[in-house]
C-alpha cells in the first residue's frame, strides 16, 4: 500500500509545472468548463449558470455560481472570468471592486472569485500595479482561481499566500 505524502513547492516551481508546455492562453469558454470541474471536485454540488446579482449599485451576471451546504450552512461563490491578466486595466479592477462590495454587502455567505489562466500568475506577481490591484481586492475578500486547462488549478484567499510555499500531494 502506498501512502501519499505532502511536500512543499515554491510558487515559482509549482506554476512552472502547472504551465509546462503551454504557450497560449485559455479562452473564456475553456475557463468556464474548467471552473465547473473545479467546483464539482471541491464539493460545490450545486452549480447555477448565468446568475444575475442585481442588489447594490452594479448589476452583475456571474457565468457560474457554485454552492455547497444547506440553510444557514450554505456558502456560495460567484465567478468573474478574466482569461488573460498581463497588465493593469483600471476599468476591469474598478468593476471588480464594485461587484465585490455589492456581493459582500447584499448576499449572505457569498464570495466573489476571479477566475483566470494560470499563465496570469507571473504577471500578477511581477507587475506592481497589477499585483497591488489584485492584492487590494483579495484583502477585501475576493478569491483568486488559476486554471491551466488540464485539470490543474490553484486557489488563493489571501494575496500573501501567492508567494509562500504550496503544499502538493505526491
């Protein structure tokens, strides 16, 4: 019998392996499919498509909302898809901030998750304006999900964890 062990990898190594052999960015459609698979493999047994969030100052349509639990124990994650994050865009991050605050203020036990290609990891951690914008949103409660199109993923709930060792199972 083989027991799996956990070891720590540097984020640089982890994302290099996650992106190995990849040169093109994932399309939004591919990210949506991979995100649905992510939700399913992480216990979010209720998936809804095209959910309108219209409480608050900005109307937002989430392409996928994953939920798990029931009643008071129910938690949900609304998704925002940005396939390629390789530069700072004031309009994008301004919209994300408004959406995040509206969701947190008006929907109980619901968080916003930014979904992007795992190729976005290096620009987010290397381009200061981009990193600061993502860090500010994560400090307010946004999750960040990186997908690679091959069922690999990395999810973060805190910006500081992007540069800390990542636990992997052998």
